[in-house]
C-alpha cells in the first residue's frame, strides 16, 4: 500500500513538473521588432540582446526593422501580433511622445501593449555647432533671450523625444528657439556640424563623430546628477534648477500575453541588460541598466504621458 501511494506521489510530482515546464515554454521563434531603421542605437541594442536571449530561452530570436511614421508602423504591427510572446517591440521614449502629439493612432499605448522589461535609460546631451560662440547653457539661454526665435534647433521630427525634451527645456528657461524638423536625427546632426542649425539635443551616439572632430560642442547633459559617462560636463539643472530628463529603452509585448511568459522574459532580459556584455554597448551613450517590474513601468508611463501632453498644450506643438 505504501509503495502504491509513493508511486502515485511520484507520478503527481512528475505531472506537476511537466505542467510547470509547459508554462515556461517559449515560442520556437521570437521576433523583436524595432520601429526604426537599422544602424540606429535601438537597433544595436536589440541585436545585442537577441543572441544572449536566444541562448537563455533555448529558442531562436531575430530582429526585424519596421521603420515609419515616428515608430508607429512597427508598433502597430506588434499590437496586432499573436499574444503568445513570439513578437516583441523594442522602442524608446518616442513611443510616448508620439502618442502625446498625435490624437489618433491605430493603437493605444496604455492598453494595446504589455511592458515586458526596461533595458536601460540615458540622458540626452545638449550640443551646439562649434561655429557658435556658446560655451555653456547659460551662454545659449542668454543669446536666446536677447533674440527670441533667431537660434535654430534640429530634431528627428515633430513629436520625437529630442523635440519634446528641447521644448520642455525652452519652457523651463522661458526662451524661444526655432524648430527645424528633419527625417531622422542623423540628418540633423550633419547640419549641426555644418552650422546650418545651431542647437541639438540628442543621444551621444548620434553626435559622437562630430564631437570627436570638434565640429560640435557639448554643453550639458539632462541627467539629474553629473553623469559618469560624461566627466566634466555639467547637468542642465545647474542652469535650470530641477530640470532632468532620461530617455528609456523598453521591450513590450502585445496586450494579453500570459503573465508567466512576461515574468520569464522580464527576468532574462533584466539580467542580460546588467551583464558586462551589454555594458560596453551602453557606456558610449551613457545608458545605464534599469530593472523595473512591468507594473512599476506602467505607472511611470502614465506619469510621463501626462507630462508630455501638458508640454504639447503649453508649447502649442502641432503634429506634421
């Protein structure tokens, strides 16, 4: 009798283990959709994550670029994908700024997606053309106050994170500059180096070739404190007390993906993002890994979306 009971217990335990393994099972192929062109910083991050993630999950992971409409094309494709964890979206803060500047999108950023894992966050840098005389943020602001609207700044387009953070800065400083939107941050950076525009707020990676050639000058970073990746560069809040802005990179899944899959992906991606392997990729842009539970990140998204919508109204930003 005892032996029979023991055999039943073993069988039950084995069945439970099988169920647990089935719950943890991942799709045989996972696609990480990047809603921007290949070669951009988000694309590089996605490709660096894909290999380690495939190994950890014992599955295939590929990166698919689907650029267009400030990230809307790629995001929409993921929103309409199967809810089985086979399709993920890797995007940045532009995901929210685009939503704040466009009343009608084919999806809802708060209900059509499930945050999976926050990869990291980094500050923007405030830079000027080396052809300008500005040596500090205070110099730049003084010039803008003296001649409102004369100074031009470039961005990757209306509603891009660079556009929104710059407008937030202008509002906080009580100054005006003229916005020159481009079809990508790289094009704006080229004109900044050439002196066609005077100011740009972007990632370090976008501007680094021109900073190294001394065609562009770095004035400040938007982190709350001095940033270890930019020694000697003051935070913008030294000139604008209380000002800070960090751009995040996060992976999303379509809404409705089972919680057990989200939990597994969150655990694995968070560990990869904190690894030495990713550190060498993150450091040049000043990106630091950021571990956040999906629920906590959802709360952050809600707060930021409200903030960006307020800036759209206050700065009278009109989408293209």
